[in-house]
């Protein structure tokens, strides 16, 4: 694993770029969400998002070194991870059309806490007292933001939690894939599985709706390419340094989403987010601190 200062600086640049691109993708989804079903938006995201995934695979030295194989022993698991992502996309995309962008985005940052919980039954990991404390802190933050039992609570508040669960399942399950499978190939299987899952959700619910204009086509293509490039940047970041070293920078997604929500949609949910956002970040950072020095968690949390 590369650890030189220049490599770490590049990794930070890539992680911040990925987070910004994910939030820009969210802006497009929120803008189009009143004209097209989110199932269709997710399908277009995954269709056009295949382009960067293919590029990652073709340019992967690891994949070429291993003979450019396309088949893997655990192909069902590879596709299942994609299905988890498709379910997460549906939940997250619907949430940002029904809630403030920053609120929905912030709630998904419960993912590190969920990964810690899921690693116990799935990976048989031991979780110590500090990480259990982080889990508790993170959940208290979520409850404060969701505010169950008050007039600000809506069932839509549960959607970002469902999205975080789907992304977390995908992240944890990647550790079950054989170590000799190239990362780019794992990513490709997840992309194909996500596309299949998104199309299944689309045609079993609303069905396809015709795109109204060339401008909408441009936004749909841009959405897919931006999301796919965000994944590419995320992969590059986590190849350059340890995941735990970059975890704190993921939380820049919260101010990014807040600023974008304010600029494009005139949203400023200060009262809704404070103080819960601080507890969610504190729980995630506590987990990252406990994981420093270990090679853990199977890679990045891709919330696309």
C-alpha cells in the first residue's frame, strides 16, 4: 500500500472529487425527480455509469496481469452486491426528491456504523467497546435528525437509512469475494448487477416513461457519467492509501450537499441537522480511529 505524502495528497484529492461528483449527481436527480420516476433515473444512472466502469476495467493493470479473465467463482455474490446497490439507489434517489438534499445525504453517513454492525454476523468480526460506543453515538444522531414522534418526522426519513443499509451490505459482502479477483472486475460485476436490479425495479413498478426533451437527455447522460466518474475517483483514492486514513474526508459530503442544496434549491436545514449531524460524524470518526493501522472493511463506501 502506497503511503508517501504525495500519494496521500492525491488520495485526498480523489476522495473529495468523488464526494463532490456524488453530490452533483444528487442535484441532477432532485431536479429531474419531479418529471421522471426515480426507478427510471436509477436505470439511466447505471446504463451510462457502465462506461467509466468499463474504462476502469480496461485500464486495470491488475486485471491485465491476471489474464483479463471475466468469469469469477463467486459471480452470484458479485451480482448480488449490485442488487444491494440498486435497492440503495432507489431509496436514496427517492429520499432526495422528498427531503432536503443535505438531510438525506447526512442520514446516509450512518453507513460506517451499519458496516460495523453487519461485520459481526457476516464477517464474524469482533467489535470492541469503543466501536459499540460509536454505534450508539451514531444512532442517537440519526434519531435526533429523524425526530420520530414530532411534526417534522415523515416516513421518507427512513429512506436514507435503507439506502445506507444497502450500500453497507454491498461493502461488507465484498470481503467475501476471493482475494485474487481484481478490484476492477468486482466493480464491473456490481455495476452489471445494479443495472439489472434497477431495470427489474423499473419494469415491475412504473415502467418506462419517454424522455421529454434533448435537455433532459443531456442531464440523464451527465448524471450517469458523473456518478460513474465518482466511483472511478473513489477507487483511485482507496488504491493510494488505507481506507481508515480517508474516512474523515468522506464527511465533506455533508457541507458539499448543504451548499449545493442551498444554491440550487434554496434549502438550509440547520435546525433539522443540528446537533444530530455532529453525533453521526463523531460515531464515524470514532470507528475510523479504531480502525487505523488495520487493513479493514473491504474498501470504500460507494453511495451513488
